[in-house]
């Protein structure tokens, strides 16, 4: 386990004022309190950003955060350029935009591309990544579970699996792309498409090395990239990972049902403790 390189990463926005970074500072300190200070794993705390966080803001974030932080501009690191606006193309035949998909800004679609495709390039030096988004405040967690994930060679772990893949309006054509892809590979669907579920990817742990070297998965991600479906119809990283897990990887994944956190932007607590009262 000790020879595995593990990143604890976030992709954050840039804001005009330092007060707007309170969420990520709170996130960082809860991670230190509940995970980093109680584990044998040596995480690198990486803050990916779009090049719009000033050095002064980085200094303030670092000063008010307990763990040591590594800031990386996605426009300056890696051979593959993330947040590439030239990918923002419409595919009217396979995955045309809908009224719902057009409500998502370009930056959100870049984020989906980053966490489904770009992460393998930008985290090429790492074996595992634990993603915790800036608005996810993890306050109930056993950090030894992440050590066990590595020791047991678990390929993917997430606190919550959603009941569906996504809203139909933002996965238009994804079923067709998957069907055509499997046909080209001489493979059959192992389960009905309607039963595929999406992991709640705002907190997830991924065996990067395994999926980076999984040729079927990487071929599928290239098809996704070439289709421009992430940009044309806002295919999210969650449904893409759902297909990878349920259809392509052939590996079990682990649900971290005892990990609880507040997902701030959704005003929702993931995995609240269920109390049983005896009368």
C-alpha cells in the first residue's frame, strides 16, 4: 500500500473575492481533521483550477487550510489540454442539445469532461485519486476504508449510487453510442440499458492505473470524446462512469454507505445516519 501514489483532488472555480473560497477552505480543513490526520496513506492534496485563481488567493487559501496544498492550473499542466473550448461542438445527429442541456454552462461541461476523460492525463503520476468536490463537506468517514480499498485492489468506490443513469434530456444518444461501440467490439450488453445506474461522483475513489490501462474503457472514452456528447448534450461524468462500471470494466465496485457528507450546492446530506427507535 505504501508504494501507491494517491491524490486527493478537487477541481475548483476561480472567484473575484476571497470570501467566496470559504467552502473549499472548510472542505480542506474537514479533510485534514477527518481523513489526513487519521490515516497511514500519504495523500497529495491537489487543487486543480482554471488559471483564474490569483497567487494572492492561493496564499490565503493555503494559509487558512491545515493540509499542505498543491495548486495546478489545468491550462498549464499535462500534455492533454483540459477546458479546451474547441471541443464545444454540436452533434445534431447523435446527441443534439435540449432545453435542459443548454441550461448548463460551458464550464460545467468542461468539468464533466475532466472527471471522465482528462483525469487520466492530469493524474498520470498517481495510482489512485480520491475526488472530493469543493462543496462536499465530509464529516462522517472512517479513513481506514480508503486504505482497505488500496489493499484489496478495489477499482472504484463511491458513497452513493443513484437510482437512474441521469435525466433523459441530458443523455440523448448515449445509448446509441454505447450500442454501436459494443457492436464494433463484437460484444453484447450484459444487462438492459435502462437498469444502468450512475455513481454520485462528487465524492469517489478511482483506481487510475487500472482504468488507464483498460483498453476497452479507454476506447469507449475516445468514442465519447469524438462524439462531442459531453458538450452537445451535457453527458455527465456520472452516467459515463455508470456505463464504465456496469457494462465495460467487468469489476465490482464498492459503495461507501457509511461515509456521510453535506453536498452544499444541492443542499443535501448524503448518507444520513438512520436511527431506529424502540418503543
